[in-house]
């Protein structure tokens, strides 16, 4: 009887660890290997100011990222959020201008057994 209870407990723990690692690794793989084309297609290429350089189109960038995560994340979690923070490259202060060159994308998700996933990635437009 004790062996049956212990084997059930081990099976239960194995399933929980599998689900948690499946969700965490899947979401982490999506966030860290996000295609750069999502950001490249959101760069305004017309009327580039020579002194400022290219900048992100905020609406298109947020639309690209939202559609990417809306398509891929439901496999791993039902509850997630995306936050965008546009900042100045020089001092990391908030950029309220429409022509921003840097964005911080934060992905938060609820996982199995009340665990929480949070990852922040920075993307900047810089010259070579």
C-alpha cells in the first residue's frame, strides 16, 4: 500500500514538473528567439530625418508583437500580458515622442501551479 502511494506521489510530481518546464521553456524560447523581422517591418523608412535617423512606428510594432504572441502563446498559457516601454537610448528615460528608437518589451504569463513568468527584452535601432 505504501509503495502504491509513493508511486502515485512520484507520478504526480513528475507530471507537475513536466508541465512547468514545458510552459517555461516554450515561453522562454518564444521570447528570446522572437523574429527580428517583427521589429524591422515596424521601422519607418520614409522621410528619415538625417540627424535623428530611423524610428519605430509604435502602432505597427505593437500590432506585430501582439499578433505574434496571440498566435503562439495560447499553446503554453491562457493568461499573459505584454507591456511596452519606449525610452531614449542615451539615458533610458521615457520617450513620449512619436519617433522613438528604442523599446523595452515585457512579457508576463501565469503558469501551472500558480507560478509566474516574467521576461524583459530591449530592442534598439543603432547604426553600424
